[in-house]
C-alpha cells in the first residue's frame, strides 16, 4: 500500500482520477453537444452592436428580473408564438475564451419575458424612452430608470440619436436627450430577441394546460373552429401590438408617440392609409419617432388588422364606421400590388 504511504503518489493519482472523470463526464459531452447543437434555419448570430448590448444587459443584472424562456404552458403564450426549443439558444456560444456561455434564461419575471421582445416591441424609440424612464410608457412599471445611459445636450450633433421625452419626465432639465452608444447597443440586443419560425414540417410544441369551458373543449375535439371576424377581440390584439406606444387610452405620449384618439387618419372613411401604416410603418412626422412595420413584423393577418382598426375607429370617442375583413383584404392586395409595381 505504498500509494497511501507516499503523499506524492496519493495526490498525483487523485488528481489524474479527477481529470479523467472531468474529461469523460463533463468536457467531452459538452463538446459533443456544442457540435450537434444547430441553430434554426434563417437565424443569424448577434451583430457586433447586439453582442455588445448583451454584455450591457449582463453587466446591469437585467436577467434578475427578465427571463428569456417561453415555457410550454398556456399562460406563457403572450410572450411568444410557441414554446422555446433547444435550437433557439444555439447561437449562445462562449462570451470570451475565458467566459462561459450566457443563455440568460432567467428564473424570475418581475418584468415581462424578453424572448420575443424584438417582435413584440420593435420600435427603437419606445425602448430608448423606456430605458430613460420606464414610467413614461408604462405607468405601473417598477423598473429602475437608466437615465445615466443618456446625455443632455444643448446642441445635437450629426449622428446623435435623439430621444423624444415628454416634458413631465425631463425632471426640469434643459436641452435634448441623446442616447449614448451603450444605450443603443442594449436596444440592439433587445431588438435581436425574436423567435424564429420552425422549419417546414417540424411539429410546433403545444402549449399545455389550456383553460377551456367544457362545451367549447368538447366542440374543439370534434372539429377545428376557424377564427371568425366576430371571435377576434380587437381590444386584446390592440393591447398586444399597439398599446405600449399609443397607450390604453389612445392618447399616445406627447412628444413621443402620436394619439389615435381624434386622429383624422384613424377616422378617415377610407382606411387605406391606416392599413398601410400598420403593415409598412410610418416616418413622416419629425415630432414623433418612427413607427415600425408592426403588422408585417408580427405577421398580422387581415382578420387581426380588421379587429385592430375597428377597435381604434370606435374607441375613445372615435366614431368612424367599422370595416369588413373583405374590405381590408382588398386594400392589402392593392397595397402589395403598388409595392411590387411602383
């Protein structure tokens, strides 16, 4: 038993045993998984700015309040169109040669999940205003303000990204709020967080534990009920796609996002301009930020667009006529024809 009498042999043997086990149990399986973990087709690694923004996200402890995982339970379907799969995280490689992979899946949702935030809220102007003061866009928010990521300038320089902050949130400061590079990088990372569609033919994981009335559940087992014009809740679709900027009251935010209440475009008897804005975005008013093409980004169909605009045209005192799905389909076809044949 010289092994136990000679400390050199004993510790050397224990060390080699530890290295061998680590290699077989941890290192080799990890390398194998890394080689066989392919991202979804059509997805791209984070851009340089988005990757830098991920570092900012980590440095500020954002993962403590925001998760990045859509679980396969029905209550999570507000965060993404489907539950997450392993391939959604395939681009999360090592941060540095000495720093391990950071998936940032999180374990707590003090704030909303960010898995699909780049599609749910694609507007750079919204994200920058939200960072400067979250209460400016979400009155009930408990998120701290990241005002130190912005500068107050008397003279705006070429290339500066101006943030349209309502006067009441400027805290008496004089000048123009300008986003720093750090803020722009963080927003670039948030905009990059979008769920990619699964390849054709791949079964989409189901959301579990759906709550249905017994009669409705029985009907659904015998036939698939297609959504009808009457079944779509315009208020709910508006809340999911438009409310963050234009607010539940339709009043928007002065100096940041235009009001829909009393809007001539919203109440126009011909809804063509309104539909065009929803589908393709709008950037023709200097006093407001650019509106992204929310209808295209979020793959809104004619039925959903109809529900949204009818909600906008009949709420907050607006009294425009309601439009039909058929009318919206015709206008969408005309707009696509104009786009393809300018």
